């Protein structure tokens, strides 16, 4: 079965001091309305690492990723 969706770049393009972007609910609603069935969120590891310390990630960024999923899964518009 073919699947159709979009790549959202909310966690791509890190720059010093830049925070992860907030999910665009309108874009997700558009996708659900028109039958698109997946979202890919490419990420830049520098959002959750500091000074190349890969063993101690910034857990607050993972909470942001969770928030991308939580709002729309709760509304039953998306199944990830």
C-alpha cells in the first residue's frame, strides 16, 4: 500500500541559540483532511547535544518531539 506524507523541518537547520520549532497544527490538519498518512521529521543532532557530549543528551528536546506527536494523536487525527 502506498503511503503519502510530508517532511517537516522543525528540527533541522540548527544554529547556535536556535530552539526547535513548534509543530504547525494547520499543516498537520491539512494533511489529515486530504488523506496524507505519515509525517517524517528529519533532525539535526546538535539540537540535543552540547559540546559533542553524545552520552548526555538534552532531554528537553526529546520532550519537544513528544509534543509533536501528542497533540494530534490525542485528537485521533494521526496514528504514528
